[in-house]
C-alpha cells in the first residue's frame, strides 16, 4: 500500500493501534514468562524455564515498539527501533541455542508439567491473533518496525508449538530431547530475521516504484515500510 495516501487521521489511528498491540503483547508475555518459569522450576524443566526467558525477550521487543510509537513522529525513531528489535532477535537466538544445548547435555529428566502444556496451548491461541493484527497494521501503516515485531511474535508462536510438542512427548514417552532439537532450528531463523531487521529489510510487501514516482534511483521499495532498507 502507498502510505502517502494515508490521511493524518488514519495514520494516527494506526499508530495508536500499534501502541496498544505492543502493550497487549508486553502484558501477555510478562504473565506468560512468570508462569513458565514457575512451572519450569517446579518440574525441573529447562525447556519451560527457557520459554519463560524467551517471553521476556518478546517483552523487550514490544517495549521498543512502545518507545517508538509514544513519539509524536514515530517514523523518526524507526531506524533505531529496528536495530533494537534486531538485537532482541539475536538475544532470542543466543538464549534458545544455549538452553537447547543445556537441555541436550543435562543428565536429569524433567517431570511432566500439565501447567506448562496448558500454557503452551494458550499461547498458540493468543499469539497468532496478535501476529495477524500486527501485520495488517504494519502493512497499512508502512512500518518496518511493526512488521519486525510481528515476526518476533511469530517466532514465539513457533516456540510455543515446539514447547508443546516437547512437553507432550516427554510426558507420554520420556523423549526429553525432542524440543531442544527443534528449538535449534528456530534459533537459526531468529538469526536470519535479526540480520534483516538490523539492516532495515523487514518488509514483506516491498515492490518496485513506478518510474515516474522514483525520486531515488537506488530505491526499490514502494512505501515507507522499507525506506531504510540497505541494498
């Protein structure tokens, strides 16, 4: 969408929506993290504890979005906000890798955790709704930051699915190695997304500008969503 067609009133509505989505994400993930760490400690589950810490990384990404959209001119903070979200992707990948390796090398087995399974199911219901709302808002607003934050939320959705599979397999058959293996794959994806956010490439609806509208010959983006993209 060409964001130059947005009226100031519509842009203000979308900015407020982005802010409230960030508040909702931060609030849910803070609660999710506290429950996961408590349940993980009770069950001696490194996967649940790691998931709880991952939730706090998602809180940090939401906090960046809140910081950006509390500004009178959010676009002025977009480049730095993207760098900060990129850093949160790297932190997520680092922790998931560390926790997965620790889970694989740990000699003790975690107990079954019905609370952890219920938490993973709840996250699989809530997170996709947030992802969808963020992506619709980010595309219309032309915000690379909102799009990057939606990907961070999607990665946490995948981690919820990995956690659920791991907890169920561990409870049913004692396969405690299942979720750290899958988590390593997600860590690789997080690194890729972090690099793209850091470079300002986190926009999935970029397209070539019409020749008559191309002010910058080096630009390959149709709107402000990827204005800072590096080629």
